[in-house]
C-alpha cells in the first residue's frame, strides 16, 4: 500500500484489499476527489471473471466506507498484454513486485 494516501482512504483500502489480490493482478491505481473515486485494476490476460469480481467487491467495500467523503465510485478492470504499460492515476494502491 502507498502511505501518501489520506488516512481514511488508506485504512479502507487495506481492509478491502486484504485477501483479494490474486496472482493475475498487476496493479491497482486510484484517483479521487469529493465527487468521484476511480478504482482501476490492471490484470494479466489469464485473469478470470472471479478475479475481476473480487476487486469489484473490494471497491464496493471501499465505497461503503467512504460514501460520506466521496459521492461516486467507478471500477475500471483493464486487461493488458505482456509489455504494455500500466498508466497510473493519482495514487498506486498496489503494484506487483517483479522480482
């Protein structure tokens, strides 16, 4: 997790993402303001619908935590091929270690 996030978002992300990051998740990045949080997850091509649903559920948990702070939430599951770059939004919540 990235520690530069406001405490309320950091706490919610840690709770929501525990046990939801499968081996096919490459990165999770967010942008947010009081009107909208965009929750973008990059997946390997082998990711299943279940992998994607786990992260959709995690965003739903964050929305439940943050609804008084942020009006709307958008989930963007993106499948990328080997060699494609992940585009960060405002902050990274997770980036898979390449080692």
